[in-house]
C-alpha cells in the first residue's frame, strides 16, 4: 500500500484494550485493526451516509418495566444487548 509513516496516537485505555482484544481474537495486528477502522470511517464520511443515532423514546417515569424491577443494571444490559437492532423507520 505504498509508504508507511509512524505516528503516535493518544487513545483511551478502554478503546486500545478493545482494539487489541479484537486483533488477538481475529489473528490480526493492531495496526491492521486501526487502519481498517480508519478507512471505514473515512469512507462513510466521504459517502455522506448518515450516522446511526439513538431514538429518544419518552416514558411516563413510572419506573422499570414489569420483570425488570429486581434485575441489576448488568442483567438489564445483557438482555438489551442480546436483542436485534430495530430497523430504521426513516
């Protein structure tokens, strides 16, 4: 891919740890993971594709939905993360 330039990036520990773990799981180098992520981000920006955003869903403030009252935040997050993402309405 031509020439390479060394540079220093200041990344949060959490992001760097995730990138390293991903690289290890998939047998990739950290460099490959970072370059691929940056290429994808730049391609998305160049295409003008809109970023996915969270929908704001109002609620009446009546507390947890039935069945969630006694669950920990971690249990709720686990359950929510197992659900498929809804399709965009737009």
